[in-house]
C-alpha cells in the first residue's frame, strides 16, 4: 500500500470518528467512510463502526487497517452535516485529499453549543411536540420541563465519558421517573386508556414484577368495564374508547382556549 492510500485511510477514519463523536448513527458513519475513500481513489475500503469505535481497512498489495476509539458522546448535528457536505464535494471533484483535510479541520474547530442552548432547544422541541399532539398549555409546559431535564442529564453523562448506549439507558430511566412524578402530581393528565398512556403506565408501574419490554398491544391497555367474548370486537371497543377519550381531551382544550 502506497503513502497516498495510507493518508486516505487515515483521513477516512478521522472523518468517521468525528461523525461518531458528534451524534451520527453508526450505519451512516460507516457508509460515509466508504463513500469518501472510494471517491478519493482508494478501492476496497471496509469499515466496521461501533458506538464507541471504528475498525477500517483498505485492501491492496499490502493491506492496512486501523482501530480507533471514539472518546466523546456529545451531539453536534452541525458538524455531522458539514462532513456530509464535504463528502458530496469530494464526490463532485470540488475537494481533493489536501483540500478535504483542511475542511475537516475547519469542521473540527466549529464551536460547541453551550449546555444552556442544548437544554433550551430540547425543551422548546418538547413543547412543540406537546402542541402537535394536542396538549394544552400545562401539558406542553410539563413536556418542556421534562425534555429539558433529560437533555441536561444526557449532556452531564456524556461529559463523564460513559458509553452512549448506557448514557441513553440512564436518561431513559430518568425520563420514566419524571413521568411517574408527573402522574403523582398531576393525576388528571393520566390517559391510560390510550396507547401512549398505557405504555407510560406500564413502564413506570413498580408493581410489575416480570417486566417485559414490548411495543403497544391491547393487553396492557386498561380493560373494558363490560366483558366481550370475541377478541376482534373487544379490541374494536377498546380502540373506540381511546378515540372517545382523545376527542374528550381535545374538546376540553378548546374550551380552555
């Protein structure tokens, strides 16, 4: 393998590490690395990307490989988008290897968002989602508070160097605790007869001894008051009850407004 191929491999891994460290999905980082190497003229690039590291190699007369660890677990979609744009410019012939190296350093030097900005952005997004899904003012504010709190927790956990998967699991646990607290403080917000409400109740119910992670299904929704033998008819009745509950909540919101 000649010197240029080694430089291409080094650059490709650097780009992949920067993608991974700033929140890109593993499959996207892997795909971008192969795309960059191919368009820089290196054939036979193979990459295997994990949540905290990269294994990459180039085939040739004397194959070469690199194994690198990704130490950061933050989120900076501006850097991710800048690297994606750089890869497109490489493919279009706008950037050669030297120009791409300069661009990658510019991407690396992009300033991080402050913790305050990240928390405020996540809180604002949570408020917007609450509004989109028909929440009233109080529900949107609660969603914003919980969203901001979870984002702050994720930022603090990322600073400890914790693996991204474990950091997300810990943040999810905090989210469940927050949802449980909201249910205690604001019981009138409980909508366990709907799909999302039933899931929230299921994952936060400490009385469940044999917890089984699952998608939504009729078995965890609050049972009907009357007994219906046929399964299809029972499920239809549960669905109609949920729709009626949602209509009632929407009507209450309109009355408040």
